[in-house]
């Protein structure tokens, strides 16, 4: 087994974040939402679209499609990750979902209003590829980094992701804002070209971690010839039993579930909120998300340092309190300047909470486990199920009340629940892990 804390392995691992974060920025956060809202808002039907014979509010439909994609991930991943640990082939699944996501982004090049239904399928498949590949990527963290380095390595991955996505975003930004420089006369082409570039970027840079990362080892060498499905379910049941016997890990997952409903939903709906509620132009939206990404780099590094001083859980409580304030501030935001200021705060806590959440979970795991993919599937399934509920709730409240502002207030309730559970986790942590220092978790 490869020695932990190998700098080359860690850099290669972080390059996967560099590769796939372009999807997260361009497709879920900036150009795709702006393009989608623009082409589905017409004089004849305003913001209503017809999809599979039913009428939806355009942004609500986007939320529902993403929620459906994440629900598929929730149902699929526990089986695949348990099989991956059982067979020792998690890198193969990581490659499979990367190709699914990257090629689906390339297919979005053909997205126009008349191809809405098939294009939303590609949009869903890209989300499934991104989320599923990330599970196997995350599961490498305890395998490549020792306990004392996991906060730092986790932050390094997110930092690579933020930088890489910003680099490609700037390239796409040039196409969108200055199409005349490239002789582009079709107004839809710059955005669609951006989707193609995301797919190629994702597939291209992912080859670096695929070359360097270890393939993984079977969880039980004596059971290699068992039926693959029965072996996978057997491993899944084993992980479930083990999590039930770990009170700190079980309670942390509960807290993570609630605050993730808010964090992930805010990230996915921010562009649509600015476009519909504040009427910001596309260039302002892209600039805002770029601000968030750049500030998030500092946020990930800052939270890693603070966790070493105060402990992960206490820092998470502080960050979640800030998120509650963000939800209330969003409700009252009226001007472009106010939105920019809010974006800076979002960026600061977005990078921190994602990085710290991943490394905190990794620290609560037994450090001698070999079935890391199965354990991280619970982490990612928890997050994706939270996104399903968060997105559905956000879209439903918008459809019901006619305002995304009301939806932001509902999100604050999720953060409040997460904060209370984290406070209870501190007590459970002291009882269950009395010998762990505050600066560790």
C-alpha cells in the first residue's frame, strides 16, 4: 500500500478537483443557469415552460431536474461504492462517471429551446456523473493523507478546484462577452461553446489523477469470487452496522444533512436568484460567481487554520451561524452592490464549510479502514439527499409564493437545525472521544 502524505499523489488527487469543478462553476452556477433562464423566458409565456406535457416555472423545473438527478445518485451509490470496496475497483467507477459527466456536458452544446427535453436529460446525466465521481474521489482522502494532514489536504483539493474552475470560467467569459472577437454571430453559441469546453476540460485533466492514484484493494481477499451484487450488499450492510455503533459519526452525519440542505441549495440557485429577483445582466452574474470562487480559496485555507486552533466542530458551528445570516440578508437584498457584498461573504464560508465538512467526516472515521468508498458513500448520499430536499423545497416555495426570497427564509430553518445538532455533537464528542484534543476535531 502506498505511503500516506506523498506530495505527488496528493497533487494528482487535487487535480481531479481542478478537472471537475469547471462543471460546478459553469454548468450549475454561472453560464448554464443564465443561458437556461434567458432562452426559457419568452414574451408569449413569460417564465413558464412545457416539459413532458406539463407546465413548470422555468427555474423550478431546473431545481426539480437536479433534485431527480441527485435522487438517482442517492439510490445508486450505496450499491456501487460497496461493490467498489468489495472488488477494489473504485478508480474504475471514478473513471466511468467522469466520462458520463464530461460527455453529457459536451452534448449540452446542442441545447436550444426546441431541444429542451433531451437537453435537460444531458443536464441531469452531467449532474449524476459529477456527484458520483466525487464520491470515489473523496474516499481517497483517508487513504492518501494521515489524520493530522486531512484538513490541509482537503483544503488543497478545494483550492485546486476553485482555481481551475476560475481559469476556464475566464476563458468562457471572453467568449460570452466578446463574441465579435471570434467572428461569432449566433447569440447562443458562446454559452453552448462553454458547455463543450467544460466537458473537454473535465475529461482532459481527469487523466492526471487516473494515472497516479492507486486502483484500490479488495476489502476481503478471501471473498473475491462471491457474486458481485450479493458481495456489495453484504459490505453495505456491514458499513451500516458499523456507523450505528459510532455515536459521534452518526450524529455528525445528522448535522451535516441539515446544513447541507441549505449550503448546496444556495450554491445552485444563486445565479437564478440574482437574475429573477434583482434583474442582473449575465456579465454581472458571472462576475459575481467569480468573486465567490476567488474568495472561497481564501475561505478554505482560513477554515483549515481555524480548525487547528479551535477544533472542527466549533468552527463549523460558527460558519453555519454565518449561513443563517446570509439567508436573512438575501431576503432583504435589493441592489447590485448589496448582492456583491453578500457574494463575498458566501464565498468565504462556502469554501470553508465544504472543505471542513469533508475532512471532519474523514477524521471521525476509523483510520485503519480499507472500505473507504463505502463509508464515503454515506457521506455523499447524505449530502445528495439533502440537496434533493433543499432544491425541491426551494422550487416548491417559489412556485407557491411567486418569490425566491421566501425560499431563502425556508433555507434558514435547515441551517438552524444543523447548528443545533452541531452543538449537541460537541457534548457527544466529549463523552465519546475524551482523549481527542480540541485542535483535532
